[in-house]
């Protein structure tokens, strides 16, 4: 039962992690498509945010695939001590794991 709860929590968390950048990408792309952004500097800013959010989503997919490979025994992970107090930005679980090829 605990494993099912963990998987459910994981799916919920991953869904949220995808929803945020996709919502941003969609909103900014629609504004650009509909001609609502006239200023070229603003357009560049929107394109930059879209690119960053697309990259964030791609990294998330890669991490999910890595975790899937770990579960299948095709990859290994090692725990390393990490001082989270020194982290300058929010920490993701995957940053705490060192993923290596088996």
C-alpha cells in the first residue's frame, strides 16, 4: 500500500512539474501567434522564456527516463552527502542522486 501511495505522489508531482512550464509556453506562444506582442525586446524575452521552459521539460523527461531505468535495474545510483543549506536554488531530488550507467 505504501508503494502505491509513493507512486501516486510521484505521478502527481511530475504532472505538476510538467503543467507549469507547458502552461507558460502555451500562454506566451498564443500571445506571439495572435500578434499581441509588438515590441521586439518583449518578443525576445518571450522566446527566451519559451526556450527555457521547453528545456526544463526536456530535462524532466530525461530524469524520469533515468529513474525508470534505475527501477528496471539498467542504471545505478549512489547517495552522496549534500549540504542543502549551501544550495542557492530550490533542490530537486535528481540533483541529490548521482546516476551512473550500469
